[in-house]
């Protein structure tokens, strides 16, 4: 039950955060999306540990930023 509640809260926060992304560049959007996905994946893989979540968010943010820059043609 606790995991389902945490996932629901995370999904709601992610949905609200997307509303603030309207005027962001593709690299900024990629960074935010990558960090969110990486954080969720890191949490799932590490069993919910803070270090796994933070590590996943950092790695996801870096990858998302690079993908966003390629979309911009930099």
C-alpha cells in the first residue's frame, strides 16, 4: 500500500511539473524528464533507497540533457 501511495504522489508531482515546462528548451526538457524517469528507475531497482533514487535521477538527467541537445542540433 505504501508503494502505491508513493507512486501516485510521484505521478501527480510529475504531471504538475510538466505544466511548467512549456517555455523550456529541448535540452532542459530532456534533463527534467530524464531525471524523473531515472529517479523512478533508480528507486525501483534499489528497493526505494535514497542513494539509488538520487543516483538514478543524476544519471537520467545527464542522459536526458544529452538527448535534448541532440534534438536542438548542438
